C-alpha cells in the first residue's frame, strides 16, 4: 500500500519553495533574478555607478559628448547601482542658477493655473536660456507646452494636427482668448 497521497495543489505550496509539479519549468520561483544589464557597473569611491568608467555620454542640454565622470547620479537601481543624469554637471549648475534667478523675479503665487485655470499645485514657467518669468502653471500645462517646443509654432502645429480646418482653429482661438480675457478682468 502506498503512503499518503501528496497534495499537488499549487495554491497551497508557498511561492518560495520549489514546486512538486513536474509540469513547471521554473523550480526556483520567487528567487531573485540576475539581470545581464546589472553586470555593467563601476565604483566612484563607495558609490556603485551604472556603466563602465571609460564610457562616454552626450549631454542633452549642450550636446557635448563627455566622459561619464562629468555626470552626477540620479536614480538608484534595484541592485544598488546609481543611474546618471542625462545632463552634465556644468549645464545642471547653469540651469539651477537660472531657476533661482527666475524664482527671485517671480510674482506671488496665484490660486489657479494661468493656462487651464484649474486649482492645482503650481510651478514657475520661464523662457529657457533667460531669467524671464512667464507665469505660474500646473505641471500638466508646463510639461505639455515644453514637449510641444515651448513656442507658438509647436502649439499651432498640434492645433493643425487636431483640426485641419483653419477657420475652425481661428474661431476656437477667438473663443478661448475671449474667455481668458473675461477671466482676467
């Protein structure tokens, strides 16, 4: 007579223990996986950095190709290594100084976004490359305009994409302008 029948219900087997089923291929379910991309790292002092020490990277701001020593850390990876920023230290410093100067020139923070007029948490909007303050915008409006190029041409290209009829675009523009003008009075 054989011994007691073993319960092969997978719902009762803890995920970290090997499965008793011969159908499953992964017997070490729940163990930490090793990623091939996690093999590529070096150390700066005690800090583990993603990439080789001899790697080069392009700054997204000045477009210079620089050694990765010119970039600072940004985000921690699951294995304890730090990813690097896409902007070099020099450009990051210039941007921080620019933002500080704009913040000093900014008007007091209103309750609503200057673009969509919704009551949200607001950010400073300025003309990049200068210290000219434009207004207070919510994150959605600020990043949306930034992704469209931070200029009128980009916004109009999006408008033309959405509506190919120039008369309808003009009509909508006048309607939105009149509504915004009515709110500011």
